[in-house]
């Protein structure tokens, strides 16, 4: 009898103040009871699960970031410092691309908008920018692979016409792709 | 699109400020992920309305593009190696070496100065790598840690100064440090900028800033927050034999071996003697060698990994990625540029605020805002707005970059400084005053002056007066340190028991120092032009006000309330 009293006392002491322990409450999600969502905010159960979901989200995004580079056949892009040393190419870029690092990042995650905006389809893969890369990444290869993927996405209708049109009007498409792009835009 | 940018930027800034002031009591990662989701959703709806569904569906890709993988993987690799060193008693070996060094001619003081500046010597891409490895060692110098070499006050100063140095060492790092982002942009005008145009200004101002931080912690912070460091001091009753036992340290052979591998890995990562290879590869290879030769387990290595900075960094990049995709940073650029149209500020005043942006809003990793703000600064130059010339841009870049790289130090949002606060058993915010003051009043102006009078001699051949410039740099540095140090002494002596009065006193000190920092920056950029110097002073005061207001009045009260 005394032991039972002691056990109950211990259990009561273990319970944090303000927390609810309604075992009969229905589950809303695995491991989460209804009151954790709708009633007692003080026990911060919702927050805990929110934090777990956020951590899961961050881990997933990191995995996607790395995974996309591999799937897109541009794994080298993972090693980019994003230091922008390649911007030093300047006049040595025959087609006047100013922000090469942007192209590397866009190639890593298949960001067609950033690639087109920064003149990715204008690049002629001369390799002049490569000597500026502190990591010696094969920039022409990276840009070439992304160009092919962009054209593929264009054919599949994954890129909106307005995006391509802007790049076309700014002269950001080189001779190798201009006919196909004009056809895509239904231009005479 | 412009309206969308203002909306997403407002959501981001308001949420971050509320989190900084603990009005949103959630971990920073959660807040950043939620902000990213909300902004992504808003951006998605705007894109559907303006460009259609095909455009909107590309938005997540643009968001993920904001994640900069290099610092995350470098940090993980470094922590992996630090875990191996810890498990194989490498720190004990280091303690033995330090115990021997203090008996050498440089003594204990000289040894500690070297240790404090080890991060800037090693210059790794993230200061947390070396901080995670060496902070437990510094803790062991105290009575609680076992060596009993330093008192509580000395240990607070040592840990604080070391952490300050570490959380800024990514600036001069040649192996993927934040400073390289600025060097990349300056490469558009200075052909050899990527050889390290920002490295010396960053390293020099960081060393001076570290010393000022130590002084601030010693004579101001400990008076402002007297009961908020729970480190144990030297016991009042301790026998000679007991004291002798405490200071006697031994290390196993594998400890020395793992220490050698650790140091060798850092040297190989920095100097790349076997050809170019990613720093992560070197660090992980070092960890594997420790597993093989020093009998560490993979579990030991994994134990060294601290997840918070990694996740905080990644979530920050996600939030920045959404802002970039939705035009939030373009909106910020427009707002900053429009500041320069205000007569009382002008370009000089706007730049004085701009260089302090990341001290005003310190996030968990300097790269989050740097990746967004450096392009804005670049556009202020001849590339677009023509507000400043290329050399002026380089001066502002030097000042901006050192403040940016040190911004994770005082950040309560999972910044590296919290590692130091943890080791010194202090409340979050204890170091904030010292860290933000050193960044704002010391590091930014010194970096600007260094760039103006020293680095142009090296990187611009038309400025060959080396010895004369060296003298000017020395004089300016002495003046900046003298004024700040002198005022610090006055503030320290005036601190009493009235918390509000003490804080107001500190705020006034911040305002005057911030004004001087802004004026020095304007002087470096525009030389002797009274209007610009006055505008720089006003800009500096505004920045200092925002920074000073964020320094907590009390710490213990926050703990009791929680």
C-alpha cells in the first residue's frame, strides 16, 4: 500500500507542470494525440513535432541538392566554393558572360531560370573561364551538360515561354541553339 | 515581381528580428524553414498569376540553388576529425605540449596569445571546425576542466577571444572562406584579386578585433552581467599536493599520433602540397587515418559532429534561396540605394550602414546574407549604379566582408559564438556586446584603412608609397584602438549597480564608436571631404544604434522568466 502511494507520488513528480496525459485522446498522426494539436500549447508537443518536421525538411533539401547534381550528370558542381573567382574572366569571355558561378549553381540544381538569365545558352564552351576557377572545375563540361538539359526541358515544355523569350530578346542564345529556340517561341 | 520581393523580404526580416528578441520562441531552423515555406507559397501564387504554372513549378529548384554546399560539407568534415581527436586523447597530448610551452621563454601568456590566434593562422572555411576541436581544450585550462592554470575571469576572456577569432577566420581563408566571395567580385577589376586581395585586411583587423574583444569582455561584459557565467573559480581551500595533482597531465601515444595526423591534415588542406584537392577530402582522410592508426571507432568520429550549425546554415540558405528567387534581395538593393538619396546620409552614410548590415542582423552563417548582399554592393560600383569607383568598392568590400564573416559570432540564432558561451557556461547573449562592438567599431574601419593604405600598394601598381602608407596604417590603427580603448576604460569605471544606466552608458559608447567607425570608413573611401565624413559619421551612428539596441540589458532575468 505504501509502495503504491510512493509510485503514484513519483509518477506525479515526473509529469511536467502543465502537461497533459490523456491516454484516451485519439491519435491525429502516428505518435501525436489530438490535444497536442488543438488544446494544450504549454506542453509544446506541437512545437516538438514542428521542429522534427523542419529538421526532416532541411535534411531532405540537402539530400536533394547533392542528389540532383549527381542525377543531372553534373556532380562536379558539388565542389564549387561559390567564391566567384570565375568572374575575373571578364573580357576574356568571348560572348560576354559576366557571372559564371551563377551558371555552375544553376547546373547543380537544374535551375533553368537562372541559367537562361545569366546567358547559359550563350556560352560557346571555349574554356577561357576555367583557368580562373580555384577548384579547377571543368566549367565548359558543366555548362555543356546543362545546355543539353535546358534544351531537353525546352522540348518537353518544362520551361515557360516568357522565360525563354526574355533570354532571346536580350541576345542570350548562341548560334547553336537559336533556330530551335526561335521555333519554340514560334518566331518567324 | 517587385511587390513580391518587398513582401518576402518584409516577412523574412520581421520574423528574424522577432526570433532575435525571443518573441518567436522556436529554434532558428524551424523559423527559417517556416519562413521559406511561407515565402515559397507566396512566390508560387505570384508566379502562377504572372507567368503561369510552368514557371511556378520551377521555384523549388531556385530555392535549393540557394544552398551553398561547401561550408556545410567542410564543417561536417572538420567536426568528424575533431571527434576523432577527442576520442583518441589528442587533446590530452595538446595539453601536455601546452604545459611544456608555458615553461618556455614565451610563457603562459605567449602560449595563450598563439592559441587565441590559431583560427586565423589555420584559416579554415568555417571557424566552427577549429572551435569545436579546441574549445574543450581551453575549458580544461580552468579549475573545472582540470589543469587549473587560469582563473574564471581569465578563462572567460580566453574562450571569448578565441571564439571571436574563430568566428571571423572564414574571411581570410583561401580554402573556400567567405572572403573569397568578395575577392571573386573584385576580380572583375583587380586581375589578381582571387590571389587574396581581402586576406590581409581581414586577418589584420581580426587580430586587432580579437584583442579588443578580450578587453571588452574583461572590463565591461563581466561587470554588466556579473552573475551570468557559472564557471567555477579556483577553490578557496586547496592543498599543494592537490594542486600539483591537478596540473599533472599525461597523454597516451595514440593521442600524440592523432594530434600529428590532425595538424598534418590541416596543413595539407591549407597548403595543398599534393595538388589541388577539396578540403573535405583531406579532413575525412585524416579522420580515416586516425581510425586506422589510433584505434578510434566510426562512432567516435560521428560523435564530434554538431548538427545545429549545419542545420541552421542549411535552413538559412533555403530562406536566402527563396528570397533570391522571389526578388527579395533585389528589393533590398533598391531600399539601400534609395537611402543614398537622403541628403543627411548620402552615399557615404548609406555605405556606413551597409558595411554593418550583418552585425545588425547576425544570422547563423555569414554566407546567408553575404551571397545576397555582395552582388548588391558590386552593383553600387561601376558595374551598374556608379555610386563608387572600383578602388572605393574594394575599400568598402574589405570593411563589409570582415563584419559579415564575424556576424555568426554574436548571433543567438545558432551562431558560432554560442559555442563559446556554452564553454564559458554563460547565458546566451553574454558575448554579444563585446563581439558586435569589436566588429562595428574596430574591425570594419581597420579593414578599410588597411585596404586603402596597404593592399592597393600590392594590388594596384600606381600606388607605390609603401613605407609611407605603412606608417599611415599604423597611425590610424593606433588612433582607432586608442579612442575605443580610452572610452572603454571610462565606461568600465562608470558601471554601477543600476542595470538600465549601465546599458544606456554602453549604448552611448556604441553610438560614439559607431560614428567614428563610419567617419573613418568615409575617410578611407573619399579621403578628406568634410561632407562625406559627416555623412559617414551619421550612417555609423544609425548602424550603431541598431546594433546597440540588440545587446541584452540583462541575461539572468531572461532565464528566470523562461
